[in-house]
C-alpha cells in the first residue's frame, strides 16, 4: 500500500494563503484592516518580509502588485481610515443613545406632570366635599 502523507505547505503556498486571507480581510497574524502589501503578505505568512522575493516567486509578486494597483483606489476612496470610521460610528451611536434617553426622560416628565395635575384636581374636589360636609368653624362673639 502506498503511504499517504500530508506534506506541509511549501513557502509559495503559505504566501498565497496569506495573500488570500489579506484580500478577504481575515488575517490570522496581522490586525484586521491591514492593507495588502508585499511585506504584509510575508508577515501574514509568518515570514520576514525579505523572504518574499521577486526572484523566487515572480508570479505571486506580479499577482500581489496587480491586486494592489487595482485596489489602491478603494483604499483612498473612503477618505478615512477604518479606525476613524469606527470612531465616527461610535460618536453617532452615542448621539442616538443620548437622543433616545432624552426622549424617554421627556416622556416620563410629561406623564408625571399629568399625574400632578390629576392629583391636584382630586385634592381640590375632596377639599370641596369636606367643606360641604363640615363647614369651617366661625368665631362667634
């Protein structure tokens, strides 16, 4: 029987897998959002950037450079980096939360004001009933 051995991925396979992970924005070693660069592909593969040489991997280097050239407008079109967009979303979320809290507080205040008016009217009504039942004492001289 021929033995089936699973060979470890060679260097080019590791670089290609790292390249695909960076394109999908699912890196394992780098932070998400890391740009696709030749150096980052090497770092994501767990190697020193000098290991990914054009002399050893000419096709892969051309693919990386073509991808970078095609997608460089994508990176600059937003005008902001991902951290800044996240910070702006956080500010927007905080503003929405503050508006919601303000509206809820106004609703509670309006309900409390209505209840105060109802209770004041009830006190007046009860006072009138009490005055009818028991007239206020008059000083007789």
